[in-house]
C-alpha cells in the first residue's frame, strides 16, 4: 500500500456522494425540525402558551425537563424498533407522529395536555433525527461520516437561526394553533418523502457505502452484512468500556452546549448588552455554527475523530474563558468562537460511536449509546443549578463548563476510536 499513490477511502476528502446527498439533505432537514419543534422553538411557544392559558411561565418551561426524562425510556424503545423495522421506516413514521403531536400541542389548553404533547413531540422528533438519522449516516457514509455530518448538522444551526423568527411570524399572523400547524404540515411532508424515497443502505439504491467502486469496496471494506447486529447485544455493550466513554464524552459535550446556549442571552445581558442585541448575538452565533459544522466535519475526516474532538474541546474551553473576561470585545470574540463550537458539537453524536463500533450492528450500538448519552445531557440542569449556587453567577457556571471540557480531553484521549470498527480493521491490514 505504501507504493500506491491512491489514497484509501478514509483519507479521501472528495464529496462525491451521488445519491447520498439525498440522505444528507434529509437528515439535515430532520435536525431543522428537531431544533424547531423541541428546543429553540420553545423560546416562542412556551411563553405564548403561558400567556394564552395564564399558567406561570416557569411552570410551562419545566415541562421540557419532564419531556427529556421520559424521552430516555422512549429512545430505548425507538432504537429497538429501528433494529427490527429499519431506519427509513422509523424516521418517516416518527416525523409524521412528531408533526401530529405538534399540531396537538398547538391546540393544548391545559398544562397536562401541553406536557403530554411536548413529550410526544420530543420523543418522536429525536427518534427520527438522532436515532434513525444516525443509523442512516452510519450505513451510507461509514468512512466519510465526518464530511457527511459536517453537512447534516447544519440543520441544527439553520433551525436555531431561522425557525424561531419563522414560528414567531406564523403565530403572530395565524394564531397559536394555526401557526404551529403550518410547520407541522411541513414536517409531516418530510416524513412522507422519507418513507417513499429514503433507503436504509446505499446497496438498496444500487450503490456502495461512501459511493466507492466495487474494487475499492472489496479491498478496503469488511464484507459482512451491515444490517446484522455485528456480534453485539445490549448486555455485551453495557460491559464494554468504550461504550461508556463514548456516552460520557458526547454527553458532556452536549451538556455544556445546552448549558451555554440556554444561558447565552441572559449571560450577555448581565455583561451589559441590551436584550435585543443579546438575542441578535445568539442568532449570529447560530449562523456562524454553519461554518463550524463543516470545519470540524472536515477535520474529523482529515485527522480522525479523536484529534478533531481534542481540537474542538480546546477551542470551546478558550471560547468560554474569553467570554468570562466580562469585556465587550471578549463577548464579540467569544460569540464567534462559541458559534463554531456549537456548530461542531452535534457532529460527534454520530461520528464518535460510528468510528469506534462501525456500521455493522450500529443500530444495536445506538440503542445503548443514545439513551446513555441523554442521561449525561440531562444532568445539565443539575450542573447549572449547582454552579449557580456555588458561584452565584453565570460566569461561574461557565468556569464549571470549562472544567468539564478539560475532563473530556482526558476521556477522549484514552478511547481507541477504531477498536471495533470492522471497516477500519480491514483498512489497517492494508496499511500494515
């Protein structure tokens, strides 16, 4: 192999995905609705519901925590369904179910109804975007997942930047229920498109993974059936050190990101920015995140997921420390850096476990990984509360987040990010 000038596929930075672009756009669109339906869109929906019903806003907002906790159980169930029915079917049905639940959310008039509908929305949209969508990316782009994720996660940032003003406009123009119904219809249409056009594997569309030739596939890829469990069971995965490390690393990344973005407007107003300007800075950070998604996707592809995550963690820690300078110039610099970080964070939700465990049996791997990661992510609320209590400020909470990022540097350093990946094992035998 040393005398062969042709790069092996994992070193190839070309984006000749062919029909795979359809999968990338589909997954990016699912992320757009994920952010809109269950996360950033609640900045508009929650206060509007509180105003409509007269229920205290803090009480309405707390229902998101309930939805997140119930979701942990739901994700285990949805993951098992992906194993049985396939990612295409689950993604389409979950999108339609999330959209119908979003319509019901718009027609809710009591706190109980709101909580039930929000929980259904959260469970179904995460099931579509992360669980089914993650399985699709792992099967279609086993060695180009870095580049693919660099584009799919742009849907996150697009949702943060555009869904909030969109739903705000629709609610103002059409009313609470009708405004939400419009975006719900769009989500349901995407689900129907998925059911009709998406396929679980590239082979079902006459292609090979990463759109490689048959010659490259035979030489550099493991030939086993990627739909099989890959020798994994839930019990075996729970006894595997790498599973817990992957869940911790990605979970901490998402914990910090959720904590930062949920506080960014308040944090910047404390420094001295007006509310409108602080909101505008958050939107700018989301748009900058589009660039961050691609940059760290490319770094993942070029350097490998371990080095990409280490660079990401260092960049993120510096960004938060710059923000903690409590200066206007520091905030402007940190908004740019945080934007890059937030854009990159979601890349590794699929890329890290897919790199460690590979596409063979990934649906089984994800059925354990994603719920564990969510448990770590949900600790965000406890970490925020403890940090605020101990330090008395959001600035202090940011220092806690920096400490967690440093812990993550240690954790990612000890992971063998190719250990169980059969495609990489085949590739390593060629390098040898």
